[in-house]
C-alpha cells in the first residue's frame, strides 16, 4: 500500500485488490453482519466508480448522474426531497366536521357535508385536476414562419361574388385569413446558384462571345448572406469550420473550412464600425456586469508560446491565463449591450479598457460580478456589487448535509427574488423598485443575517464546516450583496452576464480553441453583434447582412446601424423588403404559372448516353440540329472557296518579279 500526496483534501491511498479482499475477510469474521454489508457496499461502489472513470468518454456530467446529483438550482428541484424545518401543526377540527381531523377520521367523505355525509361523493369519483399546460409547448402557428415563402392558391371553381352552390341565395366573399398549409423542406446551410452563360465562337477568327450575366450573378462569389450564415453558425451556434465543411461536401455544395475563415475574416472590417460604437456606448452604462471563463488560444500555448518567448515577443511570461470576458452594459436610456473580449487579460482589465471611453461628467457605474478581486477595474471608481446567486449556490451545495438550515435560507431568499420579479413584470422605475425592496425585501434580508449570526453565537454551526463557510461568504460581503436595498438600479445577481458567457463556453466546447489572437478577436466582434441583437429580439442574420450590404453608410454613421436602430435607417432609405438572398427564386401563384425557358447545352444530346462515340452522337442528333449543322458547314466551305479564288492570282504570280496585284 502506498500514499500519494495531494494538495487539497486528504491523501489518496493506493491499495491493491488482494489487500481489500483480506480486509473484507477479516471484517466478515469480526464485524456484525449489518456493518459488514455496509463495508462491502462501499467497496462495490468504489469499484463501480473506478470502472466508470476508466471508460472512454466518461464526463463529469455522467458521474453526477451516477450519484443522483442534479445541476438544477431551482427551489422545487433542490427542496423536492427535503422536509420543512418547522412543519406547521394541523388545524383542529371544526364543529361542522371540517378541518384536518375530520378529513382524517372520514377520508372517503368530503368535509362540510354534515355528520352523516349525505350527498357526498367518494374521493375516487372526484374529477382529476387538469395538468397545467407548460408554456412554449404545442403547435406552432403559421404566422410564426415569418421567413416562409407564401404562394396564393385561388379556389378552383368559385370567385368572390359568385352564388353559393349550397343555398343558392347568398353570395360568397373572401375571408380575411386564408387556410394556411405549411411544409418545411431541407437544404444546405449554404446554397449555390450557377448561371450557365452561353458562349459563341467565330469559326474563322476564333473570337468568343459570352452572354452577359444577369444582375443577380454579378458581384462576389460569397455574398453578404453567405458570410452572415457562416459567422452565425461558427460564432452564434458553435459549429466549427471543419464540421460545416464536411456537411457542405455531403450535401454537394462544397465550402472548404479555409474559405469559410477567409470570408468571415475579410468581412469583419465591414461590421467593425458598429462593434466600436457598441463598445463606446457600453462604457456610458449605469450598470456593468462582467465575468470571464477560460479559453484556449494556441498562439499562446505550447511550442508557439516557447517560440514567442525565444524571440522576446511574449511580455510578462509568468502570466499563463487565457480568458474570454463577457461585459453586459445596461442603461435606462438604451437597451442592453453584450461585449466579448478574448486574450490574456481577465475581466477587470477588460472592463478598465472599456471604462477609458466613459464620459468624464458621468458618475461611477455599478459593477456587478462575483467576489473575485480580479473582476474590479483598476484605476476606475465603481460601486461594487456582488452576485446574490453565487451566495445562494453555496447553500444549494450543502442541502444534503444541512437540509433544514438550507431550506430555511433558500425559502427566504426566494421571497426576495419574487419581489424583484414583480418589479420587473410591473415595469417599475429604479426608484419605485428600490422602495419596493426596502419595504418588503429588507426585513427578509435582516432576518437572514440575524439568523446566521445567531447560529454562530450559539455554536450551532461550525465556522469551518461547509455551511459555516457559506455563512462567512455572505456575512463578510454583506454590504455588496445588499446594494439593491440602497442603490437605485442595483441588480440582485449577475445572471444576465452568465447567460451571455454561455455563448463563449459553447464555442469552447465545440471548437476547443482559437488558433491565433486574430481569430479570437474576429470571434469577439461577431459574438458581440450576434448576442446584442438577440438581447433585443432582432434577427442576427438580417442584422449582419445589413451591416455588410451598406458597409459605407455604416462606416460614416455607425450610430444609425445598431441592433435597435438599423431597421429605422433602412426604412428611411426606402428599403422595406426583407434582407434575403438575391438569388432566391420568387414564388408565383399556382393559378397563373409562369413558364420559364430552359436552356439546353449545345455540347450535350439528351438522347445519347455520355459514353457513346462522336459519330453516334451526330447520328442521334435531332433533325433540326443536323440541318443547321449542314447549313453552317456549307457556308464555311463557300467562304473558304471565295477566299482561295481571291488569293489565286497572288499565289500564281508569287515566283515572278512583278508588282504585287491589288486585292480588293
């Protein structure tokens, strides 16, 4: 048996299987049977755990499910199996036979029906309670498909104003709403359209004449919608370039991963003015949420990092952390803005860079984050506030060890969140929200603080225990956790920033890393524009497309091209149509179909297989095409004959020393 030192927690003991079997054999002889079964169960659990850990693909989430642990922090999920600390006593029975006692003595008779229970219904025949319908479930109406192509289908035999064929008295009139039928079809994320422009060549001089391409075919190969879709898939949903490359190849529309990067890297400069304007506006916010998460940038890792150190291009080499910072700025005069920054700086340093653009006449903003000191911006004055959800999470972690105490705290904290939710649904102002919290939430928070201090004074909770450390986490920072009771507009938690940071975590889980700092910065620009548009309920695809199509106007006045202003700008420009791909076919009504001629390539014959000989192809050509070919051949022979007749005098007199004849 050997021991391995561990930095945290008790030392890890490595024991061979033979020693465990000998221990169980001795324990079976000396321990009572019930205690021996407990020891044997612990050994079997340890064996199963080691087996799961050694399996390929084992994750922390699978191990948590193995032990019955859940990641949900909802009050109903956390307190589902725990008993209340102080159960309320049952109500005494009333003279009329009602109350808990009456129901207990006569479980099959409904209370309040008299002593003999006349007219009462058995409990089994009672109507079952209808299950509450979950919001967001059910059929999606046809009106929700805003991007669908609508095709008008008129009635085959009736028209507005015709007599009703059923009653022969009234006349039919059109209803305001038609009867919609929605069909969803699949297609590649990136679709291609090929225009085959006809080419004609002169038989004598060889000059080639090519048909002029239509307006839809002119421009760059990858238009604005293609760049928006690539950026949205990569930075909005976390799909790596290689994965989209394989998908497009399988769907017969190849777009290599290197080409995808070239497209988004080139187009990022067109949308950067809007990004810079968002950063400037975010610095003026009254509340700034910030947090960070780890990220991998290969340029600063491994051999690449060693090469930069050797060249002296890697400042501060002792610093090894790589982070993605999310900053959410909130102001009463404008919607929320989400910013992303990836690199060697942590959340506080990135927030300090943003605050350098803050107007000098504005007061210090409220900074909301967790209790880490690295989240504070150095050199800038802020009103620090800590996330109450982080303090609540520490009680959730101890619910199994201290069920009664944690239930008491969680239920009282839920009252504070109910008050804040009421203020949000009623759209109260910051001052009205402050008054509401001071009147209803302040007594609850004071009760929580008094109860935690009382537990320490009465020696009920050990300060070094898990729950004691959770108490100290709140008590040491009580002023920052309760800033919402003194400062108008102060939030309760940092959840809005945590949700924004999930976009970066999603990219890290799918793509694993950024190859260079340039790639990380490109991703930050697109994630900022995409998530800010989502915060306002705007279509991020349409927004990115508009920024690229009108890049010159965006560079001149970026304030008109923010997620909450760009549609008004398009309306002033007279652009009222949806920003869809210009090459998408336009639907036509079924009753009046429009026939479009189909161009047949000259070099192919529909009747002949591709492997037949050239002579066989000529024989199987349609008669009209064979006749046209004979006419062209005859005209070419006649032209050659005329040219040779004009050149014959020159050729016959070429050997004699006479003057050259003039050719007409």
